[in-house]
């Protein structure tokens, strides 16, 4: 430990060992010692040698090394040498300690601190301004070299990530600092290793949840270095719930009133969101924009703005601008602008804009932020137009801002911010352009109030060249891509002095450029002239009426040609180029309404006075200017100094469009011009024809779409009708089944009737003959009645026959069978009636014989009379028996007739119902057939129209053939 005694100032005898030898011995102890305490002491010593804190006193160091007092520069070299020796000899041993001694947190902390001292380029001391820059550069290079050595094996980074999982403060905090130093020195390489390491980013995100603020705060610095310029890591960090955690920390720390931790959180948020559309969309969809609104709720007392609060609020405004930057995709920017308006963030920013006591840099950044929040958003622009300043009387915020813009006593950056705000307010806002131009028209001028138009005109003709330029550019933006306002602005009249007639605004602008009085001397400044020329070029471009007004002044064209043809200095060459552009616009957009200044005459004038090549060369000088290239990059007017404020972003876009057109127009001859006019007319005609065809095609497309919809609806109707037909067919089948069931019931009833049985009479006495006669008379009356009923039934059967013949329906065959059965029943009844008639005749004959027997023939003897009497009695008994049988037959026939009558009535009722249902079904089928015929006709016409329009339509014959083929295949 002689070295340490020398460091502490003690005197020792004998030669002192060198620093390299001491470090070598310590490294050997680290590598060979078996006791953990020895290794720990050795690592602690290496840590002390790797970084010695320096205290300055009059240019010399207070510590003595070997009793020698070193000058400052020599001491720095001496310490740098020790640092290099520790890094060169001990790095492998320290890494081995991290791998083997995981159980001892103290030695791990010493090893991590030593590696951090070797790799880090941060100086703990405040260096004097006279410090040798070469020494500092060498220190930076040394840290980079050790970093490269450390990350040669990616496992070292993985090992370091595992160290961060240790909760012990003495391990986790040095690990965070070491990884931060590695990212500072070799950010891209370390980011690549962490990106492919399993759960690498997640382990680092856990640092934000650490309850120890020092680790959490250093974790923020680590994540800042980790997310720089790496979109993949930025996405992973964002989806690890970084936005939620960072916004919670900002809220806990006091938002804009918080300390350095809030600043670190905001810097990390900027890293995650800037130029990362995926994270921006995730931030918006996660409703995190709404959580930004409380950041800007500043109190009424704005006098106590600390430096940290200004820094925090400045970063918060930058964060808002990142979400609505013009370089983002238009859709993403529009959605963020809409969200900021709906959640009240825009309103809060406008409140800061109109508040008093706000620092100038915060006010400037707020104006820039409001500018981009309203840029291109009609709703936000309309709201901004309605904002009033808290003055008496209230004035629109636009007027208050323009007053600052044309005030030469205001800061330069503030005036640039107001100009940018005005430009963003008018960007794609024709309504706002019309409102600004309307304040200049004679019918709307209010002498008692200051309007935006009055401020712009005042700034345009003021003595301050910057006010001239800003007012000219602002007026140019009121005319950008708006032909109506260009024509309206021609009506603006200005009163230049008492006793003189008013002149137009266009005339006054040209007077400043062309006349030789006091106005021109003020306008001879390059900035003023460039601003006026940009205004005139924007005004008359694509507006033939404005070109005619400009050429109507006889002094304008000679002034432009004189300016272009002169040989002037570098600054004046820019004015010459703009004059050439203005003259070229007069040629290209000339409608030849002025005889002295037609296109051809202006080109001849250029060829004689200037020369075409010289003209094109002067025109091309504009795009070669450095300030032109700088202005073309971003819409926001950012200039290092007022003298470099020359070009506007929108004007660079206009020049880029017109330069080639004007060059071609100047070089074209009259014949080419005529040919081009003819070609243009032909193209216009062709375009008109194409437009007509396009309209026709659109109409036909609409008709086709309508027909397709009709076909679809008719197809649906057809399917419904087919379903209805199928349902009705099933109902008809059900009726047929019911009819068959009734027919079966009728057959069973006929079979159930039994035939008549034979009866016998025991005997018939003579005295019963009178009674028999009465019965015969009764039978005659009943027979007559039966004959009448039979005739009625015959008529009924005939009517049923005629009705059955008349009915043409699926049930006709069944009715025919019923009629046949009725005919057989009638024949059977007639047969029975014939038998009754025959029996009646025989009975009459017997009665006649019985009456004539006693009177005509006398009995010869008792025996013969008894025999005759017995024979007569037998015959009478037989006749009586036959009569009884006839009565029974008659009753059976009457029953059969009644049954037949009831059956016929039932059948007639059922038949009537069936006929009614058949008629209804037939009527419905006829209606369906009519509908199907109409649909077929409509489908045929639609197919014909589709064929005429070029659509491919399958014919029904093809479909039928295909269907029949499929049916054949199914049968096979």
C-alpha cells in the first residue's frame, strides 16, 4: 500500500513503484485472491485510481503525488495515464468479478463504479476556459476506445442488463450510470445489442417504477440515450406503457412548476414522438393529448416565472408542435388538431397567448404552437378568428398580433412568429382570406377601429423595411390560390395625400418600385423591394385581369426591362431575377387584351432590350440563392437575422411551378404560339368531349347501379314468389289428401250398410185383406213420393255432372269417380223400383183372384173347398210375406236413399269448397304466372341493356343446358 501512503502525503524510504506496477499488483490480487475481502479491497483500490477528484487552487493541485506538486496540465496527463492503465489492465478482471461474485453486492458495486470511471467522459470538476482542448479530446477518445472494448462481446451488455435486476442500491445505480455512459459513447452499437436482447428494453423500463428517486431519475437519462434515433426501440418503449408512466411522473412532480425531473420526462417524450408516426398515433388513440391540457393552466399572476418553469413549458409546447407538425402526414395532423380543439387545449393556448406577464420566449413559442394547431384546420381557424384580446374595447387576436408584427420595437423572433401564425391562419382558408381582404374594401372600412387590412397597408408603406417585407408576405398569403380575392383586391383604393385622387393598391405597389421620389429611396432597400415583388408576382399569377391592370400602367414594363438589363451588384441581381419573373408572368398569363402589350410584343421587347438568354439567366439566379433554398425547406419563417429575411416558403413553391413555364413561353415563336393555342383549343375540346363522356359514363354507371339494385330486388321478389308457389302447392296437396280421406270414409259407410233379411209371416186371415188394401194405398202414395224424390235426385245428379264437367282442375278425376258411384246407386234404386212394380202387379192379380173366387166358383164339396181355401190362404200368406219383404226393402231403400242424399249433400259441399279453393289457386297461379312473365320480360330487358353496356351475361338456355346436364349426372 505504499502507493496510497504516497497519495496521502506520507514519506516512505526507498524507491516508489510506478502507477502501472501498482495497478498490475492490484489486478493480480483480484485474479488470484481466494478471500472475498482481498478481492473487494483490490477492486476498491482500482476504483480510487480510476478517477481522482481534483480540487483547483491557483492553478495547482492540492494533492501531492510522491511529494511532488504538479502543474494543472501535467496533473491531468498524469491522471489520464492512470485511467488508461486501469482500463487496459483491469477491465477483463472487473468483468470476471461481475460474472463470478454475484452474491456480494459490495464488490459488484465497486466493479461497476470502476468501469464507469474508465468509460465515462464526464468530468466531475469544472474546467477553466483556458483548459487544453486537446486533453479533453483525448479523454473523450479514451472513453470511446474502452467502450468499444467492452461491447466487443455482446454478452457483456446482457450481463449488465441482468445487474439491473438487482434491487440493491449499490448495484443497480452504478449499473444504470455505466449503461448510460456506454450509450453516450457508442449509442448505435449498444442500441442494437439491447434490441436483440430478450426482455432488454423491459428491464430498463422497470427503472421508472423504482421507489428510489435517484435511480428513477437516472433511469430517465438512460432511456433518453436509449431512444435517440432508433424508431424500433422507441416503439417498444411506447408499448411498454411509457406514456402513462411519464405523464404520471410529470403530474406528481408538479407539471410545469416541477423541477429537472419534469424536464427529463419531457425530453424522453420528445424522443419517443418526434418523427415517429406510430407512436404519435398511439399517443393520440390513448387519449394522452387530453392529459396535456392541465400543463398550460397558468395562473393570473404570471410575474414569478422561474428558469426551470420556462424550460418545462417550452418543452411542453414543443411536444404539442410535434403532434401537429407540418411534416407529419396530413391525416394524422388533422386528427390531432381536431382532438386538441375538442379537449380544450387550443383554447388554453389562446389564453396564454392573450395573457399578460408571459416571458417573451414562451409567448413566441406559444404563437408558433397555436400556428401549427390551426394550420389547415377550418374549425380551429374559425375558432382562432373569434378569439378576442382582453382590451377595452375588445380587439380580435389577429389584429393584436399584426400590431406586434408591424411594430419595429418588438423582438425579431416574435415578429417572425406572428407572421407564421398569420400564414397558418390563412393556409387553405378561403373564408379567412375573404375576411381579411374585406377589411380593405371601401364598403367595409370602419374609420373608428383598426382592422387587419389597415395594419397590413400601414406596414407595407412604413419606413421599416422588415415591416414592409412582413406586410407584403402577409398580403400575398391572403391571395394564395384564391382568384376571387385577387380580383377583389384590385378594388382597393388608397389616399396617398391631400388634394390628390386615390390610387389603387396595385398602382401604389408599382409606384414604390418605379418612381424616383422619396418613396423609391425608402423602397430601394433590397428587403422591401423583394417583398413587394413577391406580392406582385403572387397577385397577378393565374389572374389575367390583374395582369391587364398591371400592364395598363405605361411605366411598369419599361421599369422592369431597365432593371433586368442593368449590370448591378450581388444583392441587386436577386431583384433583377424577381423583375424577370414578374415580366414572365405578364407574358404567360396575358390575355392579349392590350394591343401595345400582347404576348408577342412583350417577347419581342425582351429579345431586343434584354436578350432571351440573359433573361433566362437572370430568372434562374433566384433558385440558386442560398436563402431561397433555406426558405424552401420549412413553412415556418426562421431567419438568423433580419437581413436574411428575403424569401417566403409559399413563394418558393410558386416560383418552382412558374420558372419552367415562363422559360418555355419566352423561347416560343409566334408560330409555335399559334400552334400551341390551336393544340390548347383542341385539347380543351377534347377535354370537353372527355368530360361529357365521363358524365355520360357516370350517368350510365348510376343507371347500371340502379338496374343492378332493381335486378337484386326483383330476384328477391322472385324467390319470395317461388316460395309462395311452393307453399300453395303444398296446400293443394293437403286438400287432395283430405279429399281422398273423405272418399275412403264414404266407401266405408256404403259397405257398412247390410242387405235386407228375409222375413216370414205366420199367416194371413181374410179379415186382414182390408188392412192390406189400406197398406197398399199407403205404399202407392209413398211410391209416388219416392218417385218425386228420385226425380229430384236425378236432377241433382245431372247438375253435379254438369258442374263436374265444367270444373277443370286437378280434382276433376276424383269428382268423376264420385259421379260414377252415384250413377251406379241410381241404377240400383231403379232396379229396386222395377221389382216393386212387378210385385205390385202380382199382388193386384192375387187380390183380383181373391175377390172373384167366392162368387164365380162354387165348391163341389167340403173337401174341395177346404183344399181351395187352404191353397188361397197359402198364397195370401206368401203375398203377405212378400209385402212385408217389400216394406222392409222399401225402408232399406229409403235408408239408402237418405244416406245417398246426405252423402251427395256432403260431397256437393266438399266439391263446392274444392271448386272454390281450386278457383282461388288457379287465380293465384295465374297472377304468379303474370308476375313471372313480367319479371322474365324485365330480366330479359336488363340483360339486353347489360349486354349493350359490355357486361358479360349468362343466357337462360346455357343455364338450362347446364342444369339439365347436372340433372343427368345426378340421375346417372
